[in-house]
C-alpha cells in the first residue's frame, strides 16, 4: 500500500516510510537481483559523487530509484529504441525520456536539425524564423490552438496557462484532479501524480496556505465530484485543468463522455477548460487527446514531444484568450530562452516527421502488441494485475482488478513492482522506476523489441510470483 500520511523520515531519501516493511523487503530483493546480473560500478561511483553536490544525487526525484531500489542508471548514450549505461549494459528503453522521444533516441534528422541550428548560434534572445514556422505548424494540427506561446518546460506551460486563465476570468481558484501531474508549480503539487505520488509525498512543504486554498481537487472520471466543487465555489473558479488521459499515475483513460461533461460544466460556469497535453500532445494522435476524443479545450499545454528531446513547453488556445498576454495584453509572461532555436529546430523536425510518416498507425500496432502480450502473461500466470493503454502509452498496474479511477491505484503492490522492475532491468528492459508512471513505445521500436519485452515481462512476473 502506498503511504498517504506524512512520516518522520524524509521521503525523498528512500521513497518509503519505515512502516512499509514489505516494500523495503521488495526493494532489497530487487537490489539483489540487479546486482547479481548487471555490473553497475561506474553508475554507483557517479551516484555517490553526485550525492555530495546534487540533492539526492539527482536533478529530478524519480530518477533516484528510491521506490525500486538499486543504483540509478547513468546513461552513456542512446540510439533508436536502445540506451547504454556507463557500465556498458544495454537496455530496450520504454521510458523514452518520460515521453518526449516518440522517434527514439538520436534520430538522425533531428540530430542534424539541432547541429545545423547550433552552427548558426545557440540563442539570441531575439526572434527567429524557426519559431514562427513551428507555431504555425502546431496551430495547424492541434484543434484548440489558434495562437501559441513557447516556454521552456511543461511546468512553465501549466503555470502560465493558469495565470492567463486567472487574468482572463478575474477569478482565483483552479480545479485539478487527484493523481494528475502538471509540473511542480506550487498550486499543482496538491494531490499530484508522478514523483509526488511515487515518493508518497502528500503535498509539499514550501507551499503557502493561499496557494493550497486556491487549488480544488476533484476525482478523475467522477463528474459529480467536479459538480460539487463548482456548486460550492460559484464565480470563484478560473479554470478546470486536466490531463485528458491520466499519464502520471499510470495510464488512466477518460471514460466515455467525461471530457465532454467537463467541457459543458466549464461553459456553464464561464470558466476555462485547460487540457494539459504535455504527454498526450502529438502522442495519442497528432492533435493530442483533444483530437482523439473530439473535445476542444480553451487552452492547451504542450511540452515533451514538441521539444524533440530538448527542453520545451508551450501553451496555446483561442485568439481572444491568448491576446490577453503581454505585450498586447496585461497578463505578464516571458522567458530569456523561450523559443530557443535549438529546441524549436528539434521540435519542428520531430513534428514534421510525425506528419510525414505514418507513425501513429505503427505506434498503435506496437502498443496493442505490447498490451496483448502483457495481458497474455498475466493470464498464463494467473495473476490479478491489469494493463491500461491509450495508443503508445501504457502501464501495468500491480492492482487486483480494473483501474478506472485514481483511487484504484491505492491498492498497488509496490513491493511486487519493485522486484518486477529489477527483474526487467536485469533482462535489459528499462521501464520507469515507479509503479505509477506510464511506459512509452516509440517509432524506433520494432516488433522484435516488443516481443522481447513481452518475453522478459513473462519471466519477470514469474520470478516475482
Ligand atoms: C511532464 C509533465 C509536466 C511537466 O513538464 P516538465 O517539462 O517536466 O516541467 C506537466 N504536465 C504533464 C501532464 C506532464 O506529464
């Protein structure tokens, strides 16, 4: 069971509380498995050096492997569907940098686009042609986007979109959903997914009561929970922000009608509907979940894929809303490196390839094959686990029964997951080191890659029992 109460130990250290003995045993067993099979000397040396100067040894918490044990992987290089750690171990990569690498690692055209851009200068803090081309291209593909502003991360995109919504509506509060992750902006860390969830942090110190009070939390796929909040806070709510497919508590698809009901409620209450498509944008369809499910939000947050592996975020929407932004409107938002030519070039090349090749058909086939293979494994071994998938994003929940709401993930056997993760890693299959993160298939994966992962999954599940 996941810890939901604060505990004495700093959860960032280990990701578990002392009371979670079974989880700790799972992690210890997992660490043994990895050490039996993989050499991790160089990674270990780097990790201990890092711990002296970087908090927890990492620049983003989940990378520390706290929830699964063992030494985090230090990556030397990646190519296509594979990456190699500094000790020379090879992995089939289903993390794909947590989503951005829809074309796999070091895709030649993307590398070439970055190289060409770098040769002309890496940053100007001035306008470039490539940012205009990219803005036009995104606006032509993503249904809700008439205008778009580039930023440097998904976190910045959601923070800016919410500020804009508040500026436009003149209202303070925002409705979010339990288990959704929108980056690490103060108001978003209440009941968030991703690392906040993995590490069992119930929120975060450093967030003011004011920020917490302006965040209202509803339950995904439970429209009544939204209605109740809207009724209780009439005229106070600026926006509803949602991951249209939950991707940071594992993958949880929206139930039929849920997104449309959000659209209707937002319209009735004259608040904005914001889709955080930082994962789903250009992932579940070229135009994201809004294209896939046919529901158009007022504002859309993008990131990950549109950076082609470089740091990027963006937010866009209807013209009359976006024109509230400085310098033509009063809502301030800015960035020294925003629209950076390297990031724009990598993103533009990536999106052009996505448009040119029939990538989404292939991704659907590979995703379906992985899902079917995992389900077959689960059935053959008589396990109660469950797989959720939307296109090329997928997760295996160590939960007995269907996972339709965030609350269903609370029963996840994180101890079994830790051992499973180690078994997979030791077989050269790299999924996210958390029971609550999505796995991603890229266009660089082959049918053979998928079959290898399915076979490793069978043996790993068998070993975990
Ligand atoms: C990753 C993510 C973010 C944050 O993006 P960063 O680039 O990590 O700041 C926001 N929203 C969603 C849905 C994400 O998956």
